[in-house]
C-alpha cells in the first residue's frame, strides 16, 4: 500500500528517488520488474530520500545535518562559557520542525483495483460486426 500512496501523493518524488538510488525509470521498467519489486525498492528508500522529505518536512535534514548542527551548537556554548559568558549568547542552529507534517494519502486499494479492472475490460454490449 505504501507504493500506491506514494504513487498517488508523491509521484515526482518517487520517480526521482527510483532514478537516483536504483537507476530505474518508473514508467519504463525492464522486463521482470513488477510493481511488487518496485514497492520493495520504495520501502527501502533511505530516510533522506525525496519521498521521505515530501511526506515529513523534518526529513529535509539527514542524520549528518542533525549531528553537525548539534556539534556546532555545543561548540558555540563551550566557546561562550570559556569566554566568561560575556557578550550576547550564541545563536543556535534550529533543526526543521515537523509542524507542517504532510502524510502520505491513504488509498482504498479495493476500490482502486475495481476501477482499474473496469477500465481494462472491453465494454460489454458493443457489437463490432
């Protein structure tokens, strides 16, 4: 269901991530690559992928950025304290907040498959002869 939610809500991000991390084009998959395989690849995308960033704004930073911001903040505090606490307090690097959290849209899989089958079926009651 993750793949369908990503495909509906974040199609461009999914396409970019499949290209970036796996070298695959979403609409031109090689023979033998089914949608289940693509779903497995999507589930294994790293935390800093475009799909994760689109569904969770706090994902705009990877682990390295959070670690570096924490180190910079600690060093700023240490430097301020070693200077006797004189002058203005150092500004801290703020991490992105998840306040604008955008969830991946839930999709009714049974309804989606029924509509897909209806589109694939030839229309009944038409006579070509």
